[in-house]
């Protein structure tokens, strides 16, 4: 795969909010919820954009777009 860096970025960026969500569920406090809703949701948005770019590049490379 030529653009596997985008896929690795998407996976790595999605791990951050998932871990923060688990921490917020186990220890619900304003600080953990703030970490999940602030940087965690930002990392999730970056992950979704990176995955969308990966899919679009793959489709363009296969001639589907």
C-alpha cells in the first residue's frame, strides 16, 4: 500500500479517544470528561478525516473516481 501512513494515522488517532472514553467511564470526573470531549473528540475528527482521505486516494488509484 502506498498511503498506509494515512491508515496508521487514522488508527492511532482513534485509539486516543477510545482510551480516554474508557478512562472517563471508569473514573467519571470533570477532568476526565473534559479530556474526552476536548482533545479526544479532536483526535477522533482527525482520524475520520485521515480515513476519508485514505479511502478517496484508494478509490482514485483504482479508477473508481
